[in-house]
C-alpha cells in the first residue's frame, strides 16, 4: 500500500472530564475523498480542528507524510479549512478575500497573487462578482469564495466542515456535484465532515463513521452498506431491518417473529445473541402467504417515495419496524392501504448477521 498522506495515531481529545475523541488511529491516502460522519456531537469537528491545528490534542500524533505536525500552528500546515460559516471578511471584495489567503502565505509576490486569485475566481465561476463585497453575496456565492480562497493556496489537503449545511437543498446538490468534480480534477486530498449520510455517500471514496468519540467503521460506501461493523453503523446507514434473536445450528436464528436462516456475515453462534440485518431491497412482498422460508406476516404502515423507488414501512408482531424498498413499477403488483396485512420474505443469502462483542 502507498504511504498515507495523513496519519492519525491514537489521537485523543478531552475537554475537562468529557472525551470528545477517544484514541483514534486512521490513515488517509493521497488524493482520497474521505468523509467523516456521525450524529451531532460525535467528535467530527474536534477531529478536523486538531488536524487543522486549531485545537491541541490531549494525546496521540498527527503526521503529514512523515512529518509530525501534532504541535505545529495552523499556518505551518498545508491544510486550509472551509466551513459552514464561511469565515470571510464581509467588507472586503471577493477578489480581496481570495488574495488575502495568498498574502498570508507570503509565498507569492503581488502580480502572482493577482493572477492566481483570478484563476480561482474563474474556476469557481465567481469572476463576474470579483469586485463585489462579500456581504452582497448569497450563501452559495459566499461558499464559492471560501472555496476559492482555500484552493488558491494549492494545498495538499483541504479540510471541509459541513460546508454545505447552510445552503438550501437544491444548491446543496449542485455544490456536491461541483465539489466532487473539483476533487477529481485537482487530485487534492479532501477530508470532509458531515452529519448527512446522503452527502457523504454522494461524494466520498471512503467514509469514517463516528459515534460518541469512537470510530465505528471506515470503508467504502459499499463496505459500510453491505458489511456494517456493528448495530450503530447499521442503524445509522438505515438500509436494513434489524431483528435480534438467538443463534441456532445451520445459520438459523430464533426470534420473536419466527426462525430464520441468515447466511451472510458472521455465522450465528448457537445459544448466543444474534443480530440479523435484512436489507430493505432484498424483501419480496405478497398479499397472500407464499410458504417461503424466511417469511413474516406484517401490517402495512405507510410509504415514502424517492425518485424511482418507494420505501414501505411495515410493523411486525413484536413491534419491529420493517423497511422494504421497491421499484415504483413493482407497486403495480400489490395494492396496500395502511392497516392491511402483508406477507414478506427474503433469501437466506441476503440476511446478514453482525459480529457480536
Ligand atoms: N471547546 C469545547 N469545550 C468543551 N467541549 C467541547 C468543545 N468543543 C467541542 N466540545 C464537545 O465535544 C464533543 C464533540 O463536539 P464536536 O466535535 O463539535 O462534534 P460534531 O462536530 O461531531 O458535532 C461534544 O460533546 C461537544 O460538546
Ligand atoms: Mg461539527
């Protein structure tokens, strides 16, 4: 494996008696787009701020290539940060804001700064408003200025902390596509913090999922979806129905709503707790009982349309909520109104058993 551009080694942060980040070790590859995600308060910003040099770690080490940067001030790191609240100078013009970053770096003479700022204004499609003051711009335009200012420094690593969360949904999607395009074109390493999994999965090569200061899993979207490390990740990703029971022989799991065979993931241990994930897109519904194995009877609650998919929510006898994702075209086969009884079944090969302990 190539040498990582960034290494966090047993990195830890305490605020008084609270631990924002428990000892965490991870590596980032050059050119990678890594998203750190998790619920609010899980330690994402703290981690990013330590990488930027804005917060001192309580313990552990941060390395940029082979260089220990743990105790370097922010301006001696090659890692500008872009965040939700822009941190621009409101009374400076767009151009002055972008040039300001370059001036700070002292690497560039004035004509050079002019040219470079101009290039980035073009690149981010804000050249037409170069002489406007930042406080005369919309949120989306400001975010472009903040990006231009950071990227004009031509950093090796760009840090982004929920940069799109102040934008409306339409603009957010547009900027997601643009960030992904820029990342592809520039070959810069992006470290992107977000609480939104749709944002993370839309852009990132890998995602790191945090919960209460503990790194839960790091991997591609596919890995996290198909093989969640634990129940927290499974719930956070929300792609499956989760049913717990007791392991039996031959991949069987006994639960309050029936005995199932679950062949994916970790073989259930006889007599031990077994948590089974049933991917919402692996379930087949029918109005009548089919006699299939891995079947449950459920009550239809409601449906939710997104794009060409529909998600149906069912209630099982033990009050577990089951999620079933269908193509909208499949809805023609079955008509359901809330309160209806419906039969669901799934293949044993799709049912995934989590690793326990
Ligand atoms: N300067 C600070 N002083 C005390 N506690 C803090 C400080 N910054 C963050 N925290 C706490 O650390 C935890 C993680 O915060 P943060 O990294 O901002 O979470 P996230 O960005 O994932 O929402 C939270 O419990 C938060 O209250
Ligand atoms: Mg945060």
